[in-house]
């Protein structure tokens, strides 16, 4: 018998890989049998190899089946129930305790959004995109949970090294709400010794607030707060989908622009650009390596509409990934959101750049229309209708 001592953590319990042997580094025994400690386990990152979902394996049988139906059957109210059930089934693994997502339409007879995507909270890696890398991930030895006053916590040290001038400790407060927007967030990971209720584990626990996918009067489908108020700093969801190389995304973008709906997001955070320039010691044009595409796979975040006065914002989050070019796109409330209010963020990031964006518009593209956000400070400037963008995430400026 081999005894393994590890902290009581439920999201991803440690299961030894069948193709990897644990290395015993301690001399502890129990009844004459060797004892593996948590230190033995975390000494080798291979023990924490992360699953890698491939874009070529995105399920589409349900979507294909419904799209083969005639228009009358697709317009039946029961289709709303089918999609709500599919959402619950597809997120049962990673968000078993999340409030169910409902679909509402008070404007026309369309029962639900088009059946063009597989609902998922995961990232699906396309060819050319490396799998999750744990080799550079370091876990803290805190137990039972991390303390912001503990200067020896390796996760706290990493957070400070990237955002020390904004947040001297963890990115989240004691309620799990984000304290500062637009700073990279480094959560505790699978190699850490802290428990589930550590304050530095938020995004990995999934959505806790209720949201609705609802039809709007002028902007197609959107996302709305549920019956309870959502407070500033609350985690809303991950912008999930396919993870593509920049080259593949460029070709897809050309096609999407023509038929007027695109869901591409460059992983173009300011700190990645600045870090590269500092590393190479020169300032030159930098291009992001990867792009998220939520067209074929995604969750409710793909329906978030633009607003010139947004109440949500994207932030880069790292958990079980040491590749700094592959953050998760996590969406947090950036102000209190009242029950039933639409949740929106700015597609353009910095509005000083709108004139420059307009110069890049290709004549004939169906993707560009006038802003219909209805905010008091709406610029009315032509923007991208559906989620897109080249360089969108330069939100530090």
C-alpha cells in the first residue's frame, strides 16, 4: 500500500498518471510501507499534467441535428428548453454549483440564439497551439489557506512581482472580489498546498452569480444580471472558445467580417507587450501569439454587447499555465450591476483609438455599424457590432 498525504482540495483531486511513476524523496514509512507526502508529489510537475481539449474534437452533433430541422421546428418555444438543458449538461463538470442560465426573449418569437456553437467553459486548442504547460508553475506551501501577511507565499510573491504598484497583496479581497482591474492575476494552482477556500482561488471555482441570455431591442442577444445585485469586482465568467494561432485567426477574421459576426479576441494585454519589449531591450511592433474564437464554441460571454459606459471588464488570469502568452480571459464586474441590468463591456478599450480603428475599416465589411449602446456618454462612433478585436485588450491606456 502506498499512502499519499495531500491537502483536502476537491476541484482536481490528485490521481497518479498511468504513464508516470511517482518519485519517492522522503524516507517516511507507515507499517513498513513507504509514504508519499505532498512534497513528493509537487516535486515533479509531470504529476500535474493538465487535460488538453482539442478544437478538432468540439462536439457538434446536437447543433447539426437541430440545424437540419425546418424553420418551423427550430422556432418552437421548446428549443429554449433544449438549449438551457444543454448548458446545464455541458457545465456540470466545471460549474456544478453555478446558478442555471435562463434564456429570455420579450421582443420577438425567436426562442433562443442560433444553434451555431457548442456551449462550454473550456478552452479548445487548435493545431499549432501548445497544450497547458505546468513546468514553470510553482505552488505555494501555505496551509490551510494563503495569508496576505505571509511574505513567504510564492503565489503572493508572483502577484506582487507583476502588479506590486497596484496591489501589494492578492488581487482579490476576503470576499473573492477583484480589488484592481487591468492587472494580471495569478491564482493559486493545483500544486499549491492551500485549501479550496483560499482567497486566491476565484476564477477556478467558476461563476457564482445568476445571469440570463436575453434578446434586446436593437442589439440582438445580450447578457443580463439575474434577480440579485452583482457587486463590483465579482467574477462573471471566462471568455471561452477555441484558442488559435494568430495566422489562423487572421484568415478566419476575413471571412467573419464579410458576413457580419465575429467573436475573435487577441491575447494582447499591455503587460505582454511591455514585457517583450523589456526582454528584448528594444521597442518594435509586437504581435500577440494567440487568439480566442468563440464562434464555434463558447459560453454566455460571447453574447456580451458593447457599451460606452461598461459595467464589466476583461482581465488576464493564470492558474495552471506557465506560458505567459496564454492567459484566461476572465470577465469581472467593474461597477455594481443592478438586478435585470444588461452586462456590457467596451469592445474598443481606449476610445482615443477610435479614429485609428475607423481608418482600418474595409469597405464592404458587414461587421461595422453605428454604436447602439444607449449610454449617456455614447460616442455614436462606428464600432464593431459583435465581439472582435485586433488589439482590443490594450486596456491599460
